[in-house]
C-alpha cells in the first residue's frame, strides 16, 4: 500500500460531533451484528442451502453498491443529518418486515433496501468522524470509532443467543435500537463533514484519486462479508451448537474491541503501509489455521486475533482517507469506501457459499485465504517494481 503523507493539521478534535457520530454508529452496528447471524441461522433452519444463504446475504452488499452512487448527491441536496435520520428510521421499519414476511424470496428485496439504508448511515457517520479529528491523533480516533462499532456489533449475536431466532422478539429489539439512533444523529452540528459545501463530488470522480486504498478495502470486505455471513454456519457445520456458533461472531468482534485503538496508534506513530501489510499477513495466517482450530478451544483466541487484524485493514485505510481529503471529497471518499466494501462483501459472501457447497465447510476459510494471498503477492510484486525504479 502506498504511503501517503501525513496531514499537517494540528491535533484538533470536535468532541460534540465525534461523540454523536460514534453513538449513532454504535446503534447501527448493534442492529447489524444481530441481523447477520439471525438471518443466516433462520434461513439454515428453513433448510436453505449455503449457496442460497450467500446469495441472500449478497443483497446487502448490492444495496451498498447502489448507495455509494447516491450518497454524495443525497447529502448535497438534503444535508447529511436529515438523510441519516431518515435512513435510521427506515431501517428500523425494514427490520420489522422480516418476521412479517417470513419467506425466502421476500427477504431478497428487504435485504437489498437494508444495504442501501445502512450504507448511507455508515458513510455519513465516517465522514463526521474523520472531519472532526485531525493531525496525528486521527489513527487513534479512528481506532476508537472502530472499537465502538465492534463492541456494539459483538453484542448483537449475543442477543440472538439469548432471544433465539423465532418470532418478532429478536427483530423488534434491532428495530427499537435503530429508532433510538435518531437521538445522537440529531446532536451532530450542521457544519460537520461538508454539510454546507456547495461542491458535489461523485464517487466516480473519486476512484482515480485513491485506487490502491480502495482495492485494500475491497479485499477486507471479502473477509468481512464472508465471515459475517458464514462463520456461524461454519461452526454449526463443524459440530458446534447453535448458541456457540452464534458467539463466534461475538469473538470475532471482540478482537476489534481490544485491538483497534492500538492498531490506530501504531499507524499514527510508524507507517500506515507497514501496519496494513501486517494486518493482511495476520489475517491470512488466521484463515489458514481456522480449520485446525475450529473443533478446539483455540478457536476463540484465533477468531479474536483474526478479526482484529482483518478489521484493522479498514481502520488504517479510513485513517489514510481522513489524512488526504476534506469536505465533499471526504463524503465522496467514504461513499467510495461503502461502494468497494459492498463489491467485496458481495463477492466474498457469494464465493464462500459456493465454496462450502463444492468443497465442504472448510471451503469457507479456504476461498478467503486465496483472496488474501493473491493481494499479498500483488503487493509484493508492486513493491519490488517500485524498488527497481528507485534503484535504476
């Protein structure tokens, strides 16, 4: 990953906007953390194949892809705060539609809309976070943001383990939490993250500005989408109880809780390129070891560390984005992150489902490992070529 110059800004933090944005994203993350295992395990109980579960899960990334093309325009036309409040409310309503229409084919369009709405919420929250923390503190601030996401995301699967997968209760819990998201969103000031910027920057204009950074986020999303959709299913297929399988997502998220702030601090104090490369290597190692550890007690620390390293890619990438861009460029950048995340999660979830059908349960970590090794090889080749040009 190309090393980008550090921002010359002094360390300035707007705590009002930062706390409000983190509080808002906490409730989004809780609801999402609940929905991933809830929907996957419910469809599994219906007898749906892993490949079809993967296709259904892929509807959310498709929605994220669509959202990336409209978020900058919506934000420019109506203001980020109004858009975020509407999306939080609409997503809560969507959550109640799942048990109201408990059929596989109804869940495809509902999940597509969910992807659009949630992507908008996250893109705007990330723009608020990045625009309200500058200088050498940005990596740590992004680490705090990532920790907030992970802590609340990890609570979601625990709710599934407690409430089960039947009836309205688990869905209603997620809906109520999302309705509460409108409270912290309303506290964000109107001047945050380009709210008054008169220039509209589309994601298509942004892509050429940071292509390598976006590729890294795409690969991270393959891991993220695949793990969220299939880690609990993988646990069941390899002999775990449903309750323990749901808690693997919690363990995955707890790694982010404990390690994202240190990862952000390391990125601030050393090299973002080296920090991101280390995250790629650790994630690949964790995927390689998962089939050997899944039936042992070692699966818990392994999932913890693998999740921390995998999400660390996003933490470092988001910090770099904030170093380089401001205003409408920043909203376009977080929207582009949402778009490539959607693309990566789409590919990851579909390929993981197909790999499990074709090669058995261990095809799930195997296909993700292929993606990571391919990226590491490409990066090594690119670094070698750069070194040759410098020495020439």
